[in-house]
C-alpha cells in the first residue's frame, strides 16, 4: 500500500499541547559574553552542557525536574541551517515520549529571522514516509502570531514534495 506523496504533515501547531515549552532564542555572535552576563544557575548549566553554537540547546529544569525553558543559540546572521540544528539537537537531547505531549514556542525571535526559523525547523523535521504510516514530526512548534504561515507552509510543502518525489522508488511512479 502506498500513500499520497502530497499528504505532508508539517511540524507546526495552532495551539500549545499539554506541556508548552518556550525556546528563548539567543541570537548573538558573542555567546560566551552572553553566558557571562547570566545568573549563576544558567552559567553552571551552560558550562555542564557545553552550550555553544555547535551544541545550541540549553534545557533548564525547575525545582520539580520539569523543563522550565530552553535556550537556543544561533549566530547574529542566522540561516535556516542554524534553526534546523536547533531542531536536530532538541530531538537528540529529549525523549520521544516527551514530544507526544509537548509543544515548543519561540520567544525573543527577531522579525527578520522569524520566517528563517520556521523554515529551518520545518526542513529539519522532514522525514521520508511514503510507504509507511505518516506520523507527525517529533517536535512540534506553535505558530507565532506574526509568522507568515501561508508563505512558510507553501515553501515547506513544495520542498517536502520535491524530496518525496526524489525518494519514491521508480516502480511506484507508473500509471
């Protein structure tokens, strides 16, 4: 049984899930300077986790052990790959069970980077699932109120479709 290559699940939600986690975007080229300006608890957590542009996720827990917030590091001139790296790092650091009830939301995201951030997240969430049941992507992001949802959705669906058409076996492309 083959599935429709045009049925493409995107990693975005209109409303938050049970566990809503904020990803505070730290958009700076001087990440070490930013870390030095933070509270001692953030400094210690950043030091322990190796928070850097190459390891761009810093998850902070509250006193009950639940994730309080996440810092996501991107350079000043961030591109889609920097935001894709956030998605990949997040899915590697947190369990797949956590993603079933959690949703993520960007804060401190600068307007010019907003579309770039959503496209990067969406590009990283792509997974070829033509011949198996389609499941929603691992980490779902809640739309910002100011995001151009129509443009972002169109760009990602076009990219996903193209990637699906490249990945579909030739024998499934017949009449």
